[in-house]
C-alpha cells in the first residue's frame, strides 16, 4: 500500500468523527457554558493549529525548488514571509474591518484549496472541468466561513469587535446580520454549490467517491449550522484543516513515504514532530509577545481567542502562498490523475 493510501483513512476519519461527535453533543446539551467553546482553539495553539504551518521554512527545499536550498534564496524567502505577516498585522491596527474581511476571503480560498488537494492526493478526486473544480473549491472554503455568518452572525460580530478591540479600535457600528454581509454569503454558497453539483459525478472514477464528497459537504453544513462559531472554527481548524495539511507534509520526505508505505509509522511522525517544534515554539512566544503589547485591551478569554485569530490571520497570508506553491512544485505529491 502507498503512503497516501495508509494515511487517507485516519486523516479523514479524524475530522469526520470530531465533527459528528460535536454535532451530537450540541444536540444533546445545547446549553454548555460558552467558555468551553474556546477550549478547542486554545488547545489547538500548541497541538495542531500553529504546528500545521510550522514547516513552511523547509517546504520550498522539500518540494524541489532550487532556491530553497541556497542561503540567499532561503534568506530572501524568510524575509518576505515575515514582511507579509508583519504588514497584515499592521493592517489590523488601522483598518480592522478590512483586515477581518480580507482574512475571511483568503481563508475561503486557502481552506478550499487544502480540502480539494487532500481529496485529490489521498482519494483520487479529479478535475472534470475548471468551473466545477473552482465551484467545489470555493464551496469547501465557504462552508466554514459563510455558514457561520448566516447562522451565527452574533458570534462573528463579537469576534470582529474583540479583534479590533485588542488594538483599542471600535467597530460597534458593523452589523454582520445586515444584508451587506448576509446576501453575499448566501449568494456565494448558492452559486458554488450549483457549480460543484454539476461536476460532482464526473470528478470521481468510482461512485463511492462522489458519495464521500457529498457526505463531507453535508456534514460540514450541518456542523457549521448547529455548532456555535467559536467551537466550530476551533474544532474544524484542528481536526479537519490542520490534520489534512499535516498528512500532506509527511509525504514530502521520500524516506518517510517509504516507511509509511511499509507500515512503519513511528519514525516519520517523530521526525515531523521534531521539524515542527522550533517554529511552533517561536510562534507561541510571539503570540504572547503580542498579548503583552495589547494586554491593556485584552482582558477576557474571548478577547485572547480573538487576538490569537488575529495572529493566525497574519501568519495565514504568507502560509497560503507557500501552500499554493506546493501544488506547483517539481517534487510535490501529485494526485493519481496528474501523476
């Protein structure tokens, strides 16, 4: 069995189980204290959330870019990476609404792209047409963003207010429940769902693949409709998006692919953990440095969670470029149809 074949079931099933269990828990105990909703995001800071992007400094070399193996190339790359993150963090201090909306839009593309690439590499999804592929990609990214805007506008509004409040800014006049937010979210979901549905069966060589695809979309929709925004984003980020990206990262080293193909899991996982640890620790230190700089404005757990998401937004901007480059790299794992 290939490494991707061995990883596909556990990497996908972790998300399926986490989302399903959460939906059942919310239905059985809808009055859980809001504080518990922050736990997934706070735990994810250390365990999976930040680590899933902590290999970005090594990715160019591992996927075959020559400049990623030269001191000058790596230096320029790291400086550009840091500059983009700092620039986006600075945007929050002067235009928080623009930074928030920009982060949401970028996340739609990034999460959608990650999901589609995972399905291609690990389950054999193909690209039947540009329209259906783009629709499916955008739908996958919109479900975690647009559905909370529609179903839980108050939560999204509080997140924006606390994020801006960390820098002493007031955005109380912004209403996520207004047509300016609701109408684009609903229209985007409708259009992308129609495009995805039109090419669903043609994108899978086996009918069970189409059922898996449709089942995931149904699960994601139910999850983000029923679960409040804070725990929903936290659980999705940890158990779905980040875990699927880590599965892609573990395939980048030939030795680890060979070991996984032979059923030897321990060493590849230990090596990946070792490689992720230094940048993860650095990101945590910088997060608390940001908290120290804003602690006069950040006085609640919700405020700290919002500040963490501000920090994630700054790191996401260069990270999504790196992930996009992975798909075009000489040595990146390719889906079966592109092999």
